[in-house]
C-alpha cells in the first residue's frame, strides 16, 4: 500500500500568505497540515509516499529533509522529521486532480494507493481514516471512498454526494452527484478527501484525459467509470473531519488542537473564557 498526497494547488483562499508559504505547511499549532496526513499514513502501515507539488512549493520537500544544523541544537523529538520514504513530482500546469493523479502512475505501479488532500484532516484515532479504507479494500478488493453521513436534515448541496446501495453489509457506490440542488440528492452521505484506489483507476483516467472540456480534468469521470463496473465502495468515517481548506475551518482546527495540547490547552481555555466574558 502506498500513499499519494496532492499538494499542487494555489491555496488561493489563503492569499497573500500562500504566495510564499504553501497551504500544506500552514501550522496546526506547531505542526504543518501535511504532517498530520503523513502520520495518518504511517499509522496505517504506509511508509512510501508520493507528494505531488508545483512551482513555489519546494519548501514542502524541505519539510521531509534533514537539517544538520538544527539536529546539533535540538533533540529529534523537537524536529519531528517525517520518517517515510518520500518521492516528489511536480504538476507543471494546473490541469486538475485527474491530471495530477496520472503523475502517480509510475510511482504506484501495480499497488493500491491512498490519496489524501492535506486540507482534509481527521481527528486522531486508534483506527484512523486511512486504516479504515485499507481494511475495506482488503475485504472487497475495490477502490474505497471515505464518506461522512451528515444526517437526514443536512444541506449537502455543496458536496459530492454518494449514490449508494448496500449489499452483503458493504456500501456500494453507484455514482457521485456533485453539488446537487436541495431535495435532489441521492443520499445524505458525502465524499470526504480520502480515497483508496486500485491501479485500474489509471486506465480510466487515461481514457478521459484528452476528451474536450472547458475546465480542469477531475477524477470524477474515472471514478464513475469504476462505479459503473461495481468497483467502488464507501467507508463511513466515524472521526471528526477538520476542513482546513478555508480560513474559518482552519482557525477552528487550530483552536481544537491547541485546546487538547498538554501545555497550551489550559491557559488557552482560560484566555478564551475571559475574552468571551468580555463580550469580544
């Protein structure tokens, strides 16, 4: 099992800081967002990772590299350099996630692989999101989508919503409906930013990459082709999902993590209580 991290986007919601700092390196207290994904991968037994980057994102490669000067000054636990075997490839043009995933073909070979977007994070758990996907793949041999059930009354119109049917205790995916109008959605189960794909995805991506289109090439067409062959299942993720891809969600995530921090949590909670009592 291998891991692929898609980190090629502009991070436009966080401009101007993302003009020089990749959004994948924005800190969640004292660790960059991408490090949470790497830790999740490692806990799921994934130790070979491809990171798909782009121009202005060389500092992501630096995060995985050694720093001999700092190593002389601080113990290893302070530096926390990822121990995975990391490979990097650049997406030279922003042609969409379908195009980006094709860059992973030679790295993946004949192996299944988990794809993560670093602005979709999940609360830590003994059996984390990637492990849940791996377990269901081993049971079914199919590509697996991470999913969240938002509940009967939820507005799912800004999500990719899964069209599901259950067979032998497994949620089979018939398709994904992108941003359906309220009342037209096939379910209240939405797709999250984790995917486990079998290598057969690449054949579908290659079949569609040269078709005429007006915008970027996304993986949705290829996923639908796999769904049509009953080769996609869904795993409902019980952990809380943290959306760090927009500013409010990012700030909420930082506060959540800081409140659980062994040394920062108590003083931060006291400060927040004082601020709220003051009406700010």
